C-alpha cells in the first residue's frame, strides 16, 4: 500500500514539474471539449424528437470525458514492452514476487496521478464556464465515486492484460494498438452509449467496456435510477475479476512459453 | 590572399539564469533572468593556405564559437571574417560546400546505414561529380583502411572505427580547408599516431589547410607548427609552439625519484611543486642554476633512485597565460 | 530544383527501407492507425443514425468533409513528420550538423522521415470519400473531381505548414509545442464537420487564422452545388484550396526566420 502511494506521489511531482506541458495539454482538452459540445449542439438542434439523453446531460458527459480521459488512453508501458522483447522479463519471473500484482499495482499507480491532476482543474473550469453540472444528489455522488474507482481497477486490469499479450510478440503488439481504439468507442467515450442504435445496445451492455465510462458517467448524471445501480457495479466488478483471472492465467502460460522458446 | 582572415570578431550570448530553490523556479516561469557571456571579445588572426594550426584553450574559451562562425553557422555580433574569399554566414551554402568539419564526439554519418551508404549520400549532398567521388572514396578507404567497415552500420562501429570513417566522410568532397574538433579523443594508443600521421600527410602532400582544436597536447606537439591560444574570448598567443613556451617561462622541471619515501628535499635554487610518495616534482630557473649543477647538488645530498628533466607541459604553459598554475 | 527533388527522394528511400525492415511491425502499426482513426467515422455514423441529419447536412455530405480532411492530414503527417525530431535536434546540437551541409534545412528535415504507417488514416479516409462520392446525388464533372483533388492538396499543404510552424517554435522554446496540437488535431476534429455548425468565433478562427475552411467548407459549396449562407461568391469556392499552398509558403518563411534566429543566438 505504501509502495502504491510512493509511486503516485512521485508521478504527481514529476507531472507538476512539467507544468507547461500540463497546461498545454489541459488547454488542448478544453478545446476538444468545446468542439464536441458544439457538434452535439448542432445535432440536437436538428431535431425536435426526444432523445435517450438530454442535451444538458450530454454536455456534462462530454466534460466528464475530458476529465477522465486517462481511463481509456492506453499505451503499454514502454519498459514492459522492452522487457518482454529483450527477454529480461525472465529475471522478473524468477523473483519471489507476484509479477501480475506488481504490474497491476504499477498500472494503478501510474494512472491515478494523471487522473487526479487532470480531473480537478477540468471540473473547476468546466463547472464554472461551460455548463457542467454536479450530481443530482449526494447518493449519486457517492455511488459515482465508487463506480469511478471500479472503473480505474477495470482499466488497469485491461491494460495489464494487454501488457501480458506481448508475450505472444507480434500478435500482442497488434492488439496493443487496436484494442484501445475499440475500447474508446465501445465504452461510450466517443459517443454516449444511450445514443447508439437500439439493436447494438444488448451487445454494448454485455461487454465490460461500459464499466469504464458509461456506468460511472451516467451514475454521476443521475441518468440511472438508484435501484439499477447495484447490478451495474456488480457487472463492473465481475468483469474486472474475470479479466484479472484471465490475465494471471495468460501470464503463467506466457511465462512458460518464454522459457520453452528461450526468450 | 589569406585563406582565412578574421578581424575583431565579437560574439556575446545570453544565458538564462536559474535561481535556486522552489521559489526561484516559480519566479523563473514568470520572468527569466539573463546574463550576457562574452564568448568572443575581439579576436583577430589569419591563416594561409597549407598551414596546420592548433587552436587551443580551456573549455568555454571560445574555440567552438570561433569554429562555428568560420563555418558560417553562427553569426557574430561584430567584426569581419572571410573564409575562402567569402563571408561565411552570409554565404552559408557556398562556404560549407568547400570545407570539411569533423566533431570528435558527434558523427556526421547516418546511424542505421552501412558506412558506404552514408558516403554515397554525402557524395550526393555535396554534389560531387561521380568520377571524383569514386576516386576520393577509393583513396580514402585505402588510406584509412576502411574496406572491412564499409558494409557495417555506423551504430555497430567502435569509436576508433567511427572516427576514421568520419574523417574520410569529411574529405569526400575534396575540401581545401578542414576543421577538426577533438579528433583523437577516446582513441587508443595505436590509433592516435595513425590518425596523426594521416593528417600530416594530408597537409603536407595534398596541401589541405587544417585547423585543429584539441585538449590533447601530444596532438599539438606532433602536428602543429603554429599554435593559437584562446582564453576567455581573447587570443592570448599566436605563433610557433617553441616561441609560446619561451614566452611564458624559461623554467624547467626536475622530477626526482627518491629511495626513501619520506626523505626531504630542500634546495635554495629549486622549488618543490608537488610530492607523490617517493617522487618529488621540482622547478628551477636554468639561468640561476644549470640543470647539471642542480642534479649534482641533489644527488650529493639525497639518496636518489632516478631523475629526469623536462620542459613544463603545454597545460602548464597555457595555465600560466592566465596567471594560474596547472599544478 | 529537380536535383533537390532527386535528393529528397533518395533521403525518403532510406527512411522507407528502414521502416520496411520491420515489415510485420509496419503492418501492425498501420492497422492500428486505421482503426484508431476509423472509429471517428464510426462515431459520426452513430450520431447520424440517431439524429438523422445535422442541420441542413446529410451523412453523405459530411462524409465528404471527413474524407478530404483525413486524406489531407494523413499526407501531411506522413511527409512533414520529419520535422518532429527537430526540437530534440536543437537541444542536442545536432541541428548544427544540418547547417554544415550545403543544402537547405527544409529539404534535410523533410527527407528525414516518411511515416508509412499514416497510410492507415489515409486508407480509411479514401474509403469514406469514395463511399460519399458514390452515394451523393451530385453530378460529377472533371472540374469537380479536380476540385476535390485540389482540396486534398491544399489541405495537405495547410496541415504541413502547421507542422512546420510547430517545429519552428522549438527555436524559441522547448516547452509549449503541445499548444499547436490543439490546432492540428483539433483542426481535424473540427473540419470533419461543416464549419457552419460551430459558434461564430470558432468559425472565424478556422476561416481566417488557420484557414481550414479553404479546403473543406468552401470547395464543398461548389462540389455540392450549394449556396453559402454567408454570401460567398462562386469563384471563391473554386479558388480556395490555393490558400493552403500559400499558408505553407508562409510557414517556410517563418521557418527561415527561425533559422536566422538560431544562427545569431547559438542554441
């Protein structure tokens, strides 16, 4: 636990040092948020028919997306990729620590710091200037926090799985590039899931990716009735557990494969 | 007409100052403080075709600044300069197409390409006519023994191999003027003399004018008849190596190896500079006492295992030019 | 001039060969890029499926914008990314090495790299453009086809000019290069949709300051036989793509100023 905090605070300090970069990145995201809001505005004005989400809700949704963009912005940690490529990961496997837990907690730590650093100012700026609204009640706010923590764990489970897929070299590399894009759209980050065509909803609701964006964001908006939230959190947790188990299993297989292949 | 004519070059730089601590860093984001550094404070010299000149001085003296101005990549604040009949920074492309530059620590070759491909590319870049290029390339490959290296990517070469390739690369377009910046740095004891030999022949047989900046005094002793010393942006000395030495000091050094590690040496005409175990470094003025007389006195009074006389090394000469001692 | 092009292609050949050495990796990178950029169109399709139309514009018409912008951007990214390494070069002093060669720095930097993986974005842009062109109820003439081609070229020049300006910033500061990404990547996001849907200050910015409209909205008026809501005369629509080329020329002049600054201040 202490190791986790150490990494988080180190990352925070490092990010704060590159203040100009942080500011510029923030400016870019505000710009993007504005573009998206204007696009949605134009679409909503094109029709009088009622929609699964109101325009005001969509606006808040967009700014939540900018605040928590790091949840779907993945790359495989470059040194993990190096380790696997060069074979030195074999040394890691020899160590008396659980490599999966190590990679997972690392992922957790390196995601928490940028997430906090971007979310807080984005809430302030978007809330004051761009019409972002707070959750409708304290209950929703609390449940939203829980769902966001769950989303964080789910994201880390997925990225750790991606890292492990690198054991299967080429196919792993391809996956590492294609999957994040698919996740981006299937999670609801590009377009909110309620706006997707009805025939796609069943599949989208089943997949784990909604747990990253769709679930926590719509809890925040109060878009999901209180009694329906628990099953969604359960969905999030179950998928996280399943992906963690899959990851552990794949790591064991991958390690054996490495040893057999000779690195 | 001189190949290079430099007159009163002045160049100042603005260097950002970093205030220490957190508060300083914060202030630094809002408003930067600058201090001006006078890298060149009015230097003048000229170089005739066919010379082999050493350009020496401590770090930060202004050596690379001078070379950059002569190469046309840096514009001075004031002063005149002509290289091969042109003002270098005004006619950059015309100037650089007739000079060669070798940086000891940075390569001009393409990292991932085999050496021969770098050479070919450079031949194209410098617009060398095909026949001339082939001739120059074959000659240089033979002279510098590069045949086994031609198909090796540059990143796989050792430092010595890379340096030889860099020197060859700088000569493919047959420049009449060559700047070398620390060319023998990091080379082993076998390679250094070989490179020096090559440069000497280049100068004597082909008449290529060479300007050599280096910290290696053996390079200077071996190659340069003329030495320009620069310090803190000013030319401190310009002339033959022997004259430089004589100008600064006539003293000579006597190094004595005593039998007894804690024996004491005291002599009215010799000053002790340094002591390392049983070795004692002394200096004396040959006008006051001859070397022979001093040696007699010392061997009469102390048990001496070995001794030798030498001229003060170049580092000491140069340090003296600033009034400090290198020792 | 022709000789300069020959050298450029020689440089590029080096870059292509070294990328092709890792054939599988190149395919993976391109495929990944294809998907990453293609999901934007997927998002667009979903929105049109839900909302039926975007003001006066249909999906097919907006797809035209999308196709042109993406193809133009992909070309610019592939060609001008050599300038990306520039800020590193200034820091490490490698830029001096470029100045020591008797060639223009633009040629040397542009020749450093031709990013093949950008073919991913290019392909999905081409697919969308062809789909839009075939599905649109437009009478295609040679002139209109030429205009589409000119729009792509103008757009590629404009984005290329933006990348050059971004690199030029490195002469003065090594930090805020991110800002320009708002305009390049933000520009792509923006121009995929017709500029009429945005707020006025936004429209003005992307028409006069960073003239994206010159190769998207304005030529589209001529291609789609529409009249502009802003009283734009017809000939402007046809001539607009040249603005992109002019922008690139101006960027090169700014670059030259940057080089001059570098040469008088050292690094």
